[in-house]
């Protein structure tokens, strides 16, 4: 019997699919689930920043007419770093599990 996985509502469809897959493949403690949720929220934030950067470009113009790096570059970088750090902290195997694993 397949358990229904309740995905946090604030996660995107892509992150929700990843969440469902990880929760289905691993036995996670509540703090693991919290880390996973935070990690995927950070990934979504990075993707939101990337989408806006794709529209705006990598630079903006100041009120004095000078070019500067778009502020969302920092948001994207920080969110991706947070995602990577939290996923590393979760310590999930890199290979796909062949059976449900205990973490």
C-alpha cells in the first residue's frame, strides 16, 4: 500500500515532486523532514530569483546611470548555497535507493 505524502503547500510543483520522492524512499525523522522542507524552499527561492534574472538581466542601472550587479544574484547564490548545505546535512545517499532506507 502506498502512503499519501502531504507536500508543504508553499513548495513549487518541482520541489513537491522531489519532496514526495525523498519521503517515499527514506524513513525520515521529523527534523529530517523539516530540513528537507527548508532545503526545497531555498531551491524554490533560487529558481524564483533565476526566473526574474532571466527577465531583467544580470545588471541594473543605478539612478546615476551606472551599471551594477542585479541584487537578485545574491539571493540566488545564497538560496542555492543554503539548499546545498541543508541537503548535505540531511546526508541522503547520492545513488537512488533500491528499497526504502532508514535515515
